[in-house]
């Protein structure tokens, strides 16, 4: 670990595509810091600017403005040195179909300058750690989706990076694989590795992250610990109302409503039910969770996030 | 920094050879293609081997270097694997050197096999070995750099093939492989002078027929210049795409 106070610090980070009125401001002067050994969550719906931000932080896109310091090095000046110390897991598993699991790991280590004598042993260790030992000589293209994801993450860790960027690591994974990968992220934190995690899944962020930044429309609208974000809703009221199914045979519909005043919420919920001609089966007051905070701060429905990706496992 | 670049370029080369180039279908295609040319020429109009072999070798090099190479980068971009290389601790130059070397090695393998077949079929006279090796290497580098430029300029695999053919086929007919450049009309002779294949055929002809060195040395210089120009444009194009 280096002497810099933060593993990552972005000041006024901006990305604009095109110019003039037709230009798109994808990332709008964002500021944040990530501490050493922290799991930092970056949340937001599609088009929020998460991927653009991660592309700038990893050198794949050039910022239009602002500055970034990673592990004490300036991104604009020291990109090659920074690249040696970071690992990146992109949203899509992008190893080489024609190479085996073992060869993909070794190739990555070659790129990152891992000494030749250490490569084979380290590759075997990673295969064991990610439960891929039996797939050692299987080509990447023939692995299951979960295994490909696991191997992509293993490859990003093969050169022992101090900071790992995980872009939507559990998207599209089955239950077991997603849980396994979450355990892996927790293990990285225990080893002192800093993790920068982008995700659509509020539950995942709540479970894994020390702090979370909510990004909407290219801006960070909130940045705090999970408890800190929840505390922002402490004064708010939340209810959960269960309505009978529209066709009287299907599954009842459960809605959550969050607002400043409990009586108004209940009145609104009952009014909506009457308007729709549906019977109320249950109505409970609940404690606001991260999802409610997200809804309050972004003005978006949390379903927007859920519906953008499919196959998420709890 | 330089050692990182060299290590990464070498790693990219070896990976590309294993993952793409040295697959049996590619090797057999790479050898069958010039062999088919050889048969087509000798069967239809039995030609003087002194004229045929330089053109045949240059075509083997041109198609050997560019056929797979133009696809590899585009394919890797499509599946996201190129991004993995862009994230690695190397400069764009090193990445593209690795890619270029892959095309060169494959093209040279195909050409050496073609040379062997031609030697058996026709026999070779007094060959300037040094000049032959230099011409093969510089021709391969110029063609491979053209392949890299084509592949970074497009987004889809089929576009790469189309664009590569837009360069290759005019060169095939105007570059002196079939018809001597001197026999072309004036306008086409000027066009031929803009094509690296022309210089490759000329230098190979000197090397295989023990011709005058001064002309061949100029050809080599032009091939080196083509390599540099194509490569610089390739690096710039890729840099623009990652801006």
C-alpha cells in the first residue's frame, strides 16, 4: 500500500462527448475519494455515467476535465504505472475463447510482468480459489457463464493489484455464482484490497459496500456509508400496501411508498386503490431501506434499476 | 517502460499465434492459397519462372500477412478482448507491434513454404540470399502494417475484409505480380507506384534473379517507409478511439 491518503481521488472529473448543443455531458464534475481497503459502491441506472467514469479511471477514456489520483499517482501522467497496480473486471467477461483457463491466467500475468517462475503456481492457486481446478485445461469459450465470470475476476487478480474495479460483477449470474462472487469481494476487503464496484443492485451494494455513491445523469447525488444514506431517510415515512390481483386470480401486488408524512402516504395509497377499483389486502408501516433512499434521492423508481438487467440472483 | 512494452508485445504475439494464426485451418488455407495461384498461372499460360516466382511470393506475403490480421483486431474489439489489452501496462505502440508481428510471422511462414514449393517446381538460380531475406521481412512488415491500419479503421469483421480487399485486389493486378509494371499504361504505372506490392515484387525479382542491387535497395527503403506511415496512422487511429 502506498503513502497516499486515498487509494483513489477524483476532483471535478468530467467527460463530454461532442461539443456545442449536440454534445453529451456524460460525467459532470464529480468529486469523490476511495480509502485504502475500502469497498466503494457506484450505483445508478443505465446512462448515469458509471461506465464512463470507470473507463476514465482505468485509462480507457480520456477525461475532458478534472483530475484523478490513483494510489498516489496522477492518472494523466502515470497511467502505465497505475495500470500495473490495478485490476479491472469489465461488465462483459472478455478473455480469450481459444485459450484454456490456465493459459488465460498465464497470459495476463505475462502482460503484468509477473516473474515467469511464479506464474504457474499462482495460476494453479487462483484456479483452486475460484473452484476452477477441474477446468484448468478447458478453453474459456467452453466454460459456463458463471465460470467465465469467475475466471475473468481471477485474471484481474493474478498480478496482485492494490485496487480492483468490478463493473457489474454479478449481472446475469445464477444464485450460487453470484453468492460466491460476493464472498470473493468480501475476501478481497479482508486482504486489504481496495474495491471499486459498480452495480445496479441495491441489495448487493448494501451488503458489500463500505460507502456508496449514487449517480444520476452524470452527477453524484449522494455519497455516504450505507447507514449514513439510510439515516437520511430516518425522518421519512414508508408504507407497504398489498393490493389484490387485478384479475382476482393472480398474485397480489405489493407497493412501497415513501414520503415525509405517514398520514398523507396512507391517504394516497387508499385513494389509488379506490381509483383502480382494487381491494387492499394489507397495509404496513416499514423502515426505509436503501432502495427507499435511492427513490427519494434520485426521483427514480427502483424498478428502473432492476428492470435494466435480468437474471440477478439474490 | 520499454521493457514493459517489449514484454507485452512479445506476449501479444505469442498469444495471437496460439489463439488464431497457428490453427490448422488457417495454416492449410495460407498454404493452399498461393499454391492455387501457382497452379493457375503455370497451367493456363506457362510463364517464365523468373517473372512468376517474385510475384507469387509477394502475393503469398500480402495475403498471408493481411488475411487473418485484419480480422484478429476487429474480432477482439467485438468480443471486448482488445479492451483487455488496452488496460494492460503497455503503450498503444507496443500493442500494435505485437499485432503486426503476428501478421508478419504468419505471412513469412506461408511465403517460405511457397518459396520451397517454387524451388522444387522450377529450381532457383543464383539468389541474393541477404536481399531475399530483407525483402521478405520488409514486405511482410509493410503488408502487416497495412493490415493493422485496416483493422483499426473499421468496427466489424466483414468491414475489415471488405476494406482489406479494396487495397489487396488493385495491388494484385497492378503491382507487377501478373503483368510487369512497365507494360501498364502511364496512368496505371503511377497508381502502381503508390502500392507497396510493386516494390516488393521488384526487390524479390532482383533477389531471385541476381539483378542490380541499387534499384532493390531503393525498393527496400520505400517498403520501410510504407511500414512507418501505415503504422503511425494505425497508432493515431487507435489513440483517437480511446480518447
